C-alpha cells in the first residue's frame, strides 16, 4: 500500500514539519491515514445521520478502555429541535452547532459509583478529586473514541467545549443530576467541505523520551508559529483594542491573547455545586 504510506507521511509532515518513516507493509495503514489527516468539521450536508448508525457509533465509543473498569463516561444524544436551538442560541458565535444534524453531550458520571456503593451497602470513602478526575478522563476517552468511529464511516465531528461557558443552564436544561457534568458537546454530520490539516507543535516539544525535556521553548514556539502561519495564517487578531495589531500574528500570540482574559472562572463552583468534592 505505498499510496497510503505516502499519504500518511505527507499529512504528518504538514502536521509536524518533520518527515516520519512509514513502512508500507504495516497493517492498519488505513486507520493511521485517517488519524494522521484528521481534522474537525464545521459545515454539514443537509443529510440525516440514521439513528441506528449513531447508536452503533456510540456503542463503539463506549467500548473504550475505562479506568479500573469503572465506566464513568456517558453520552447524551440530543435530537429534540427545541433543546438544540436553546443550546445553539447560547453560542451564536458557533453556527456549526445549529446546522449539525446530531448533537451529543459527553458526560463525566461520578454518580453511578457512589450509588452502587449504596446499593451494595458499602461505604464510599472516595468522594474527592479523584472521582471527578477519573470520570472526566473516562468521558474524554469516550469522546475521542467516538471521533475515531465517526470518522471511520465518513462522518465529520466538532467537539464543543464552549457549552461549559453555560454549564449551569445546560445542566438544568438536560436535567443532569448531581455528580454528572458535561465535559464537551459534539456536532456530528456528513461533511460539506474538507478543511485543512492544522499544524501541531513540533514533536520536539510534545514527545518526550525517557525524561521530560522542554528544550528551547522560545525558539521552538517561534519556529512553529512561522511554519503554521505559512500553511494557514490566522484571519483575525484577537482583542486588537487591548493588545494592538501585531505585524506577525502567530499561534502563540493568539493563545496568549486568548488566555489573557479570564474564562470559565465559575466552572469549579459549578462542579462543586453538582456535588463533586474537589479536595
Ligand atoms: C475537548 C475539545 C473541545 C473543543 N471545543 C470546541 C468548541 O467549543 N468549538 C469549536 O469550534 N471547536 C472546538 N474544538 C475543536 C478544536 O478547536 C480543534 O480540534 C483544534 O482547533 C485543532 O483542529 P483539528 O482538530 O482540525 O486539528 C474542541 C476540541 C476538543 C478536543
């Protein structure tokens, strides 16, 4: 399969700015080529996603590994138009949400385990940060596995963490009980267009061997900013009234500006109000 090996190499080279060896005789190259070239989708064809297909993909996603086999990640399918419109209206800056044929919410479920302890008449002395952390990690793995399953059948997805800007409202609307919190939503549909690959930080920064090494962070970030801008420059600069207009506007400038404004500072209070103890 030389074509697949070449396409993986081309996608990863665009992604990381580095040539990786790909053995054309490796099994599973079709899966690797989907992963290497993956991208989120934000435009959809006016075509339904059949309920049976969605159920199949959710079952595959929920086959993901789970911490201690505790199974603390759940998926909520939202079909009702009114609910979808209420969520979309909270996020007008993301029109891909209202247009998507399917919207899912991935839930960290820290409720089932203490309930099982109760059902079995056992104490539950583990109501602390780890309960929230384990449930969140499980839900995130389910989300990532759903992406993989959906992309395998040709669907496109866009996770939506911005729903957490409105966690309390969405939680009330979805009647989520105590110790069940949304970690992210997800738009799912048949893609109407293929967007570009987003370059990632160099493996020199994110892939460590034997020990954690940061290396020359400033130089690596500068070079990443330049490589990424050459592939797909940012169209808009964030907050120019506050920070001015940069001659060169790279990824690191964008992220530094993004996180110069407090976001979701009430999320901890929301999670605590949902009954998680974070100590
Ligand atoms: C947990 C998570 C939450 C995300 N939330 C949003 C979101 O709220 N809105 C959005 O448009 N994209 C969202 N994204 C998509 C990212 O912006 C996207 O993955 C990133 O820009 C890199 O692009 P790529 O996935 O095409 O490589 C999210 C992705 C993840 C993994």
